[in-house]
């Protein structure tokens, strides 16, 4: 198993490389192992999937830092080489909270974390998405960098500014976050090539896109040429998993016999994702049986 620092260096190699990759959306130890076995270069553990996994709740920032970090630790502990990028939302509070978030997630074995400038949790009012001031956003990023212990741990400045405030503010924030010392930039809400081109023109850091919307941003060669190194495709695996659970339980409730169920994996698959061969070897070596 590679060290945590090795995994962080693998993540940095993706950021420094010439290509744009799609990460595997993971939410628990076995999904992370599956992504690793399939050859994904990066695993992505999102705040939305964390809320679903831990609480069975929508992504409304009702999950706590401790709950998020505990699940991140379980995921990172279960894999051998897969670097895991996590969505740390707003750092669970102000700049000092962001420092605590860095400490917890770095200690959990995470390779990289994003820190966003959205006003979270949603305040009382009309429900519109708003951003904290650029000054406060920069303060959070700088605080996060100051809290980092392992220099290979990646801090990513994240913003939905394009869809909230427009391209002009996006350019301004891009320049500022680029100069802040952050290792990469993460954007949500970019829908057109014109929007990405405007941001990429002033960004000298690697770019991560959260959610590719529309056909204009599907071309990975185009994305790579604009400095995009990671492009999320969504979090379908956890939704597919819940549908599979529903289908299986429904069939059993309706009288289908276990042997006749559809979509149940064989013992060889479960053996791989649980690392059964390792446990058998350890049992023989250390328990004598």
C-alpha cells in the first residue's frame, strides 16, 4: 500500500499532467475500492454523497465536519493507491473553522480538498445562492494553507461565481485565488466555452470543473487545452446503488426467491472488493488456520 504522501503526489501528478480525467465518484470503502480496481486516477468524495451516505439527507450542510471526516477516513483507509479528492464545502464555518477542517481531512488521509466561497449554510431570506466577499474567501484559503502540515496535501479554491455573479467577477476571483497560494481552482456552474475561456485566460493554476453541463464542455481535449485537469461527471454511482437496494428489497418483499434475484454479484466480485484473499492469507499466517 502506498503512503498517504505518495497518494497526494499522485494527485499532484494529475494536476501537473497534460490530460483531463474524469474521477470516480465514491461514497464508502467498497465504492472506493471498485473505482481503484477499475483504474480511476482519482476518487471524488462529495459533500452531497456524504450527506446521503451518513444521514440519508439532501445536501443542505446539515452534516458535521466530524461526520464528514470520519467517512473520508474510512474511504482513504480502504484503498491502496487511489488519491481521494473531497468537497469540504465552506470549511464548516469561518477561516478558523477552515483550519480545523484542513487538520481533520489531512489526518484522515485525504489527498486534496476544495474550499468554496458560497454563503453556507443557507441563510434566512429569499433562498438565492450568494457568495462571501472576495476578502473573506481569500482569508479562508490562506488560513487553510497555514494549517496544512504535509506540503503535498492539496488545497483547492472553489467557486460558483460564474453562475452567481457573472464572468467579470469570476475573472477577478480567479486572479485573486491564483495569487493566494492555492494549488488549484475548482469551478461549478460553468456551462459554455465562452465562460471557461474567460476564466482559463487568467488562470495559471490547474482547473477542476464540478459537473459538465451541456455538450460544449464534453470534449476532454478542449478541456485539457484550457488547463482543466479534472472534470466531474456527477455522482451517479450512489444513486444507482440505492436503486439496486430498492429493486432487491422490493423483489424479496414480493416473494422472489434469493436465488432468482437479478443483479446480485457473485462471490468472486465480493471477494475482490472486500480484499478476501488478503484476510485469508493473514488468517493462515497469523492465526494458524
